[in-house]
C-alpha cells in the first residue's frame, strides 16, 4: 500500500516553511510522495482576492518543480463551492482505495480540529501528522493528541518533528508591500514570479 502525504493550504504564497513540513513528513514517515494541494474556497478562512487563484497555483508549481516526490494536486482547486478536507479525503479514497493518506498540519489546526467539517471522517480516513507551531509546547500537543484519540474512534495522530521555520505567508505579503527582501523565505522562482507579476503590492 502506498503512503501518500497531503500538504494543503491557501499557499498565499507558498514558502519554505510549507516545503520543509512536507519534506520532513516524507523522510520521517517513509512516504511515497506528498500531494501539495492548494485550496480554492476553504471553509476556515477568506482568501485575499487581490491575488488570483491562478497565481497561487502557479507559485506552487514553481516551488515544487525541482522536488521529484512532491506532486501538485488540483482536486480542491477545481472543486466548486467551499472545499472541505473530509470531502477531499473521501474523493481520494474512492479513486485510490489502495493508498494510505497522511494529512500534514500545524499544531494550531490540531487544536481547532473539532470545529472542522466532519472531523470524525477526517480522522478515520487519514493519519494526522502534526508539527509544533505557534508556540505550542510538545506537552500541549501531546495532551491534545490524547484528547482527540479518546474523543474519536479509529484516530491515528502522530507528532511530526519538523525544524522550526518561523515565517508566514502574511509576513511575506507584508514584506513585499513594504519593499523588503523576501529572499530565503520563498524559492527564487516564487520570488521572481511575485516581482514580475507585481503581486502583493
């Protein structure tokens, strides 16, 4: 059975922190590949419409182009209406019942898991790989993992020990707007795309 990672997000823009999470999951959990999955209309946040969905998608393509075990997935980009993780996992399982899915997230998402759309289905359909983030301690994350494991049946959540990379897409957008350098935050190809297309100004 193939082990497939899922790295989803708005990726506005995709940055080295995202890529580092995916790469660490690939290595530490012996994944066959990681699907990098930009979403179009997520239920948990509004995307700034000053940038097009097409631009976000193009930046993901550029960022992962040189990594053979990263693969762009447009399953949520192409879906109309609000995109929910539970629906995505059901669709993937229907098409690929022989694949095992590992959903990569930050600790902030883990603490809000119960408010997600159909969290019990997500926890049944995928192993959750959760990385420390936003100041959450390992003890706090372990406590939340224990809580969710007792709350939901057939729940499998693992800690992803990824190196800390304290940047955010918001920080990058703000830096571009203030004419500050974003080198070493995003790949050179993404940085060039942002400047060439006058994004985030």
